[in-house]
C-alpha cells in the first residue's frame, strides 16, 4: 500500500513540475519569407503580421507572446532581428514557419542554418558572404511546413484562372513556378496536382507548366511553354506560383535572345490571345488562417 501511495505521489509531483515548466514558457511565432530588394514585393508579406495577430487574438487561450514576420535576405526585419526581439521579451520557445511555396534548399538548409539549428560550413559561409546574420540563441526552435502542405496553392491558382477564364473549352493554362533543381520531383508533383485541380474545377483540358525563378529563365523555359499553348488553344491563361508577383510583369519586362538578336518577350506574344495574371498569391487571408492553424496545432501539442 505504501508503495502504491509513493508511486502516486511521484506521478503527481511529476505532473505538477511539468505543468509549472510549461506555465513558465513563453512562445514566439516567426513567419519567414524569402525577401526581396524591392520593397513593393515585401509589403504583401509584411502585412501578414497584423493579419495573423488579428486572427490569433480572436482565439480562446491564445498562447503566443509575440508574432512577427521576418525576411530571409535583402531587407529588414531579418530573422536575426526578430529573434533578438523575442529574446528581449523573455520568449523561450519559437515556432518558425517558412512562408515558401514548397521544399527547397531555403526551407531545408538555409533557414534552419540562419536560425542556428543546422550547421554546414559551406552553407554558413555562403550566408555570411551575403551579409546574413546567423542567430545565436538558447531559445528552443521548431521549424514548420511550407505552403505546399496546404490546399491554399490549388485554391489560389484556381482563383487566378477563374478571374481570366471566359470560354473553358477553347482555353489552355500555363503555370509558372519557382522550381528547385535539386527537388524537381517534388515541384513536378506539386504543379501537376495544381493543374489537375484547376482543370477539374474549370473544365479546361489543356495544362502545362514551366519553372521560372522570378524571371531569370523566363525566356528559355516560360516563353516556349506559353507559345506552345497558343498553338494548341485559342486562348492561353498564364498564372504564377509566386507570393508577391504577378506573371504579367514578367511578360512586359523580360527579353529573349533569338538567332543572336535581343527581343522583348512581349513582342513574341504580339497578336496572340494570351492573358497574364496581374497578381501573385498575396493578399489572401487563407494564408493568414493557415499560419494560425498550424501554429496553434504546434503549441497545443506541447501542452
């Protein structure tokens, strides 16, 4: 009997200690976007901070002491700036959500390295050479999923297509996306899933995609896919899997080299029935809600 009482006492003591430890913990949520040297591309991302805070304050038992958006590179607030802010607030557990489209070197290596949870001398050297500060903290950090782990991308691209679609039977869709050479099978799968969803919902039967890293390979990858679609269908709709940028800007500002001659890509599309999405994924309150949902799931799992 005494042995049973002793075991019960130990169990109760452990529960009380564990509860006390969790009660002392303060949680921080950092949403990390890639960042751009152009402020207008960062604004839609930075606006998520207030959106997420607003949704979170409406929840019962909201447990995050601070919610911030950070940029991986090019501009402030940087990851290190936000982490220092968290430390000044006495936060000791952090949930970091990479606000990236899908799996890439940024999500698996760069962001964890900047947060101080992953170490590779080559990656660290490259990050430091780009002027990126590495966080040095004792806070416990957990890195969450990318947007590919949600249904938002399919729904967002469907929205962009429906904004431009008028006669589905005669239309074709071309999806432009970042892509990642080392993770091409993952990106191929993602684009096909999006295409299947959009075609099923709209009745459009032609779909193609190309990987274009914010314009760098637009002329060599994007343009051929778009021109091919114009040969197959009377009308081509082009949408982009980019957070802050619409593909219309690519079409009007890119150049191509054909037969040694520099040509504006917009001239290649002259006279063709091509419609480009004017904006990217943001603004979209579904993203803010998704951030709140996955962050809440994480913090509840610690209780």
